[in-house]
């Protein structure tokens, strides 16, 4: 189920705020919000639910410029529980986001 980019932005921003309230990383938060802004103005809508989109943004930003190995300070199982989606979904959304942003 795809969402409009504006609706996705509002929902993703809420999920990102919740995540960064618990896991403070100012640099990663800044990059995640910047990525969300770029995705919002894109002509390509994000696929799936906002939870997956937000988790994909975090995962894509956390693994930028290195081999994907997860979110620093969290086990994949912990990240799954926080995001409310599976690691498969997170990785798929992160790959889609990475392609859209050409990270």
C-alpha cells in the first residue's frame, strides 16, 4: 500500500521523532530528516507503511558509506521491535531509499 509523499512525511516524521527520542544521535537524526525531506519532494512515492519507511530511512542513513551492518548500538532484533516491522522490510525499504537518494 503506497502513501502520498506528504502523508508519508508526516507519519514518518512521527516515527523518526519517537526513535530519536530514545536513541539520541544528533548527526544521524539530521541526516534522516534531510533524507525524509528529499523523499517528500520526489516524484516516486514510497511503498508500504510509514513504519517501514521511517525504519528504512534510519537503516539507510546509519549504513551510508559502509557495508550494511545495522544501526549502531542496537541489535537487529531490537531495531525490529522498535520499528514494528521485520528486518527484511527494513532492508528492502533502505535499498529503495538508497536508490532514490543515490546514497
